[in-house]
């Protein structure tokens, strides 16, 4: 991945932050091309406007950083010495700093404490959304990666469905799905896949169990393949052998909301507009009590990222955003249905990146 | 997994904390049996001595929590309302609180801000090690899970080796390894496997690339299967087709340090003792400049957890701890070698859970 450090200007031009601190994760990878794991050893990139970046690195990560040829002051620290001196050295290099913006949903508490210790007069500000904004609009290479990830995901789902039979457990089916995802060339999973059957499908983030699928059960798949760091995220809900009229009506209500959400995914509409129309549609149905979550989220190097498709978010849709549209209804006594597409906002009608059928499917 | 909430007394008996706040992750799972992901929606368990636990939950996770029959006050919040009111309600229920201990390496900055806002007079304390201590000594069920995870890992490694040929890429080999891990029944990966060949093996946490393995290359595998949340973590380094005398000597130096580390893993020795003897052995070899990391870490529901096998850690080894012994040497110009075993501390000689051969292996 390429170095996009020049994009930090988006942050400085939209705030009065003096420094931005990035920990390993999507922003780190996007800006530097370096894909570090977030571990117990503090690893930070400190960016100050018009100043050479300062990287605080455990010594064992220095070579992984240097092969990317980033022009930065590297301060490395050894396990035996601890990390706090590296933070003091960074403070010396950066001089007077009024405020440091951090990724509040990514930086851990202990890293914030080390920062505050080394910069005692500095205000630490949760700037998660602001920082993530650098990744808000996807370029063609990013869309291409998402398309590859989605293509692998959909092929894997097709192959997995062929394997499903009565009495297979959720865990068995999930395991086959994962093998398929790797067989089809993914570099990883977007997240631990959700495969839930029967009334388990009503747990929006439930974990697969030893439950054996039965005829007439709903079976919900929520999963994705990862390609070059980019995450697919697709949900489909099927029925084994048959679906009764109640199930069909329940499914149809979610599908209607999904289509409405896509229809509203237009440049200039707000995220609130999209969520509000989707939720209104569900809330005005006979299943209003079974609504438990918002419509979706941004998708890219993180599975959940800005912009969030939720009421109250008055941010406007822009060309290049990628969001999920994933309405769901969850009746704890019988079934949950969620239908999730990945949608690329374009100047005209949105480009629906996911293409797996949404017609009610009996397997 | 069972509910072990009574174990919080270990924390209160070893501190003057009034409340402990747990976020999704290993401690949460260990104490409650509930396996939530750490996501953008704050999810917290607040534990106060002799008081019913208070759980702050996004509404879509409430059912997943309730099926575990935990006797707790549940405060749920909806996306459309935001989470901060749930924190205020928790503060009302808990009353006067002098200090809250948090998992500093797990809790994110934005969650700490919400806590501080709802408990303005309360001191938030990074109590990561103290809280993780509840999981320090493994019971027989936990050891059994680790053994299953290790067995799957070693079988998968054996099968993957058979696949390696000149010109296979690191990524191809890694992909096969992952498929094997799932085929052999893992529920997940301990972490994204590290498969590095040639001079790439000198990057301790490098990512697999399109590099094609050549005759005479070292190839390093660092990976593990997960079973019921428990993580195997094993590293082996092989050579393709042949190893020259320098490579053999380099390998032998690491192997000697590995064996020494295991020999020192005795009840009553400190973690410092173990790391110090391993590092001395490496530092006194002709390869002292290629030492870049400590000897190991605790292993269980987290891949890296207390106790850390490092100089300066005067904590004593106790029966029931599980640690990794993983010395390595890294010559950026030619090769890295790391040999990692998972070691269960027992009253007599340690039980080495990993059994894959450490004899220099040509494949």
C-alpha cells in the first residue's frame, strides 16, 4: 500500500489540533502503508503540521517500518527499558503542543496516559471521526479491492450453501464458509463470520453454536472476505426446505426496507435521511417491536467506520463513500432476518457492490 | 463457558479499588462466559464488591447477554439515543465510588472519557495487570483447551509442510496453513499467521508477501489455532532443501536458548530469572547484535497476556501459569530464527504443551 501522509492536511485544515497521534490500525495503514497489529507494546505515529513525523516504535518493529521508506524521526524502545522514555523523547522533538487529537475508539487508555505524561500541558482530544475522515472517500483502487473482497465472499457463500443439509450445526457450516473464503483467495476474514439458524438468528451478533439446523429454519450469514486490508460485509438470510407465510412476510418487510435504503443512498441526502426512511418503513410495519439497530455504517479498511447510517447524523452522502444498508428484524421467539448490501455512493444512482440474490431463497 | 464472577474477589482483595470496569474481551468472557466483540458501541460490566453487577449494553446485545443468566442490573441503550445516559444511570445505581479500575490495554480512550464524565469525582486507574490476574492460573479445563488448540496447530503445520516447494509464495503457504487449521477443527485463528521466508524471516512481526521461497531459505511459521477462546502460539523455523553451516550454528544458538528457558521455567523462579538466562545465552553468543525481544508472555484467552517473561519482572512462576518460551535471533541481511514453545508450569519440571520437533528440519 502506498504512503498517503500528505492526507493529514485534511485533519489540520478542519481543526485546530497541533498534533495527531495514530496507533496501529486502519488510519495508520492508510497513511503510511504499514500494517502493524495493535499489541501490548505502544506503537505511535505523531504528526505535526509541516513537521517530519515522529514514530515511537518497539525495536522489534523498526525494520518493518523502515522498509516503507517513510521520512520520519524514529524513536525505538526495548522491552527491558520500557516505553515511557520514548514518549519523553518525542515530546522533546515536537516542542510546544497545545492539543493532540487521538483515535478515541482505537487508542487504548494506557497509551493515552503515556501521552498525557509526556505532554503534561497538552490537551488530549478524542478526534476519532475527524481523523477517520481522511479515509471517507474511496478512490478507484480502494473500490477495486472492495469488489474483489465481495466477489470472493459471494462465491464462498454459493459454495457453502451447497453443503447445508438438515442437522448440520451452525459451527460446521461456519467452518466450511471460512475454508471457502480462504480457498477463494482472501487474505483474511473481515470478522469472525456469523452463521445462525432457527431462533438464534434473532441475536444480531450471536455466536455460532452446536445448534442443528431444521427444516423451516431461517439461516442467517453475516460475513466478509478481506483483500489488501479492505473488508466485504454481506448478510443474507435463507430458509431450509420451506418458509411459511409469516416468514415470507417478515422477510419481505426487511427486503422492502433494504431497497428503500439503497434508493435513498444519493449524493446530497444525509445519513439521517437514509436511516430515517429505512427505520420508518420497519416501524410502520406490523413488526415494529422487532427493530433493534440502525441501518448501516461506512466500510473500508475498517468493517465499521464513518459514516454511520443513523438518525441524527446530518452529514451528507458524498461521491466515493461506501456504506452498508443492512436493515433487520429480530423476533426472539422465532427468527431474525437481516439483508445487507455494500453500496458505493456515486453521482447518479448508487453502485450496489454486492450482487448475491435477495429474492427469498429456499435451500 | 461458565460464569466465574466470584473471582472478582481476587481483584478487590489485592487492591483498594471500589469498582472494576470490564470491556468485551478475555476478562469479560472469563468472568461472565459472554463473548462480545469490542466494537464502536460501548459495552461495559461494572463490578462493585458485594453489589449486583451493572451491565451497560447496546440494546442489540441484551439478548446475547441474558441467555447466560447472569444476575445483573442491565442498562441498555439504543443507537438513536446515544450511550452517555446509560453511563449516568450506572453511576446512579452504584452511588459513591472513589476509584474505578480499568483494563488499560483494552479499554479505549472514548470509553474512559464516558466513565469519567459519569463519575466526575472518581479516580480512573489503569489496573490492567491486576484485573488480568484473575486469569493467571489455568485450571484443568483451560489446559485441555490449550492442548486441543496446540494439537490442531501442529497437525496443520505437518500438513502444510508437505505442500511447500521452491517458488511457492509466503502468502500461498500461509493460505494453505489457515485452511488446514479450520479443516482440523479450529474455531478460529489465535492471530493472523506469520509465514516468512528468506531474509523476511528477520522481521519478527512481518507480514507474508509475494516472495517466492528459494532453496537454502529459512522459513518461519508463527501461528496458532483457537479452541473455545484458548489460543495456541507456536513458532518453528525450517530450511528449504539445505542449511549451510552458518545457518545451522545460528539455529543451534536459538535452540540452546529455548531449552535453557524451558529448564528455568520452575515454580519459584521469577520471570526475570527465565528471561535473563535466555537473553544471557543469546547475548554471549556471536550473534548478540541480533537480539531484539524478550523471551515470552502468558498464554490463554489472550495470545499475549500476563505474566510477561521479561527482565525486571520479579513476579514468581506459579503452578498453573502457561507461558511461551520463544527466543529469536534476527539478522536482517540473511535470516531470522525463532523457536517457540507453550509451557505449563507445574510443581515439578514444566509440562511442554507443544511437541513439534525442534531438531533442525530440512523440508
